[in-house]
C-alpha cells in the first residue's frame, strides 16, 4: 500500500480532473491525503481520500474580488500569494509530511506550494496539469504581447524579493520558474491527448498525456428540438448579463432548443419572461447537456473545451483570460470551433449557424473526441503516479 498526498487550489476546474485519478488509487488499495479547501470537501471525500483543510492557513482565501481578477495578469501579485500560501502552510504541511512519510506528492501546477514542499522534503513529485503543458515551443500559442512582456520585466525585482523569503525557510528555489515551470525532468500528468496538446512531440517521456477526466452524467437532459445550443461562461468570470440577453434575443426565433447556464452572479429572475425555446438556469449538469448539444458557446476554459470536444460538440468561443485564449487558439487551429470577435446579436447568431451548418467543424470535433478516448485516462494517470512511487530511490 502506497501513501500519496495531493495538493490543489480552490477551483473546480483544477480539482475535478483529479477526482477519478484519486478514486482509481484508493480503489487499488492505496492511501491518499488530499490538501484542499472546505468547498471541495464533499467531492474529495467521495473518492475515498482523506480530506485535509487548508482554509485556516491559506492566504489565497482572503483575496478581494479585485485582487483575484488580477492574479493571472500580475506576476508579482501571483508570486506573493504563492509565497504567502507556502509559508502559511509550511509548519503544518512539513510536520504532516514528516509524520506521513508519503511515497509521492501530486500537486496541481497552480498549487506551487505542493511542489515547493516536495523539493524541500526530498519527496518524489508529480505535477497535475489541467491546462496545456508549456515549454518554449507550446508557449507560443499564448501570443504574449509586448506590453505583457514589459509588465513581467518590471515585476521581476518584487518576484526576486518573494523568492528570497522561500529561500530563508529552507526551500531550494533559485527562481520563480523552479516552481512554476515543469521541465522535461519533471513527472507530469496532462489531462489532454497528444493530438490536442500543442507541440506534444517536444516533451519528454516523463509527460503522460492521459486525456480529459470525464465524470459520468448525474442527470438526464431531454432534447426537445432538432438542434440544442448550450451557453455557459464557466464558474468564475460569468457576470455577463449583456451577453446573455444578446444570446436570448439572437436565438429567440430560431426554433433551436437553448440552455443557458449563468452561475450565481446573475439572478435567473432578472431575465423575466423567456421565449419558449430558451431555458435559463444558475447551474446545469454540463456533462448531461453536452451529451445532447450540437454547439457550445463557451469561455473556453480547458475543462469546458475538453468536455465539449469529448462529446464531439464544436465550440463558439469567447475567451476571457490568457489561458482560455490559448485553449481557444488551439481549438481554432484544429478546426473544431470559431472565436467570437463581437457579442452583438447578429455576430452570435452567425457564429452559431456556421457551427450548425458546416459539417467540417463537427467532423474535426469528432476527431479530437476519438483522440481523447484513445488515451489511458484515470487508470493511466494512476499508473504514472504508482510508477513514480515505486521508482523512489
């Protein structure tokens, strides 16, 4: 029986892909401790893992909404949060690792404190990457602007200051890339296929492309029209009332069945009386909807895009972050979706009609679906983790 520790950030998109992997490990009789946040407790405990709460220590939980929106754009702020969190968890986690003596630590690529603790304690490490794997080749898909590059350069003095805080506590970290970047010597699980991953041939055999982790549907969705259009902007930046109203106006007279998921920030009652073909919900079972959908209007987060393509559903894409833009670019390159440049009614309707009438998009989405289904999945990810544990020197 092996002892394995997981670390993750408080985000469904980063937690969900790991759940079937953890369930696979516990089903095989291994022990798993999962460091996460109380909002994730129920789903993590359902896998058979021991849940360990980080809420009392983690600085990230105390961010204002304004700061949270800056994380992906401000390297200095991101580094400070990373370092604050690592140091806040330091005493507890290091003591736990001394007591548990795990065979391996598996940490989400954004939960860099997991990698830092593994480095400090000399514990074998596996990165869990729910986005694309990045190196100098695949990173080109992000298309960083000169302004972004300049901001990064200006932030480096503050980043270096934060790294010195880690060094003073015994973390063998030379620079920010040591904990944010996975080189070809880092064991890495990537939840996509080699075909969807940009430049997959440039990564070493330590990278396991296991495909997306797709849970079973928890409910059934009845399809009431020949074509079903699904619209969702994810679970974070989804306060998009104008977009939603434009979608409703654009699709009201089409005869398409439309399911719109708007999250908690937009009250469903604010939509008033809806056309008969359109339904608005705070949340839906996305897997159940995608099993019936013909097109998905999406923010193009990695999980949402992967789930859509797994069921062969082409995408109309409206990315909002650099990561989502990278995913959208890859979907566009492979001919499985189009980017929505404008969000007026005419542009929305034209994009959706294009998806529904041009069979090439559907065929390309189905090709990616097949590539996902050929991957090793949760079993392959578990095999990778067990291999790293058993190869411990």
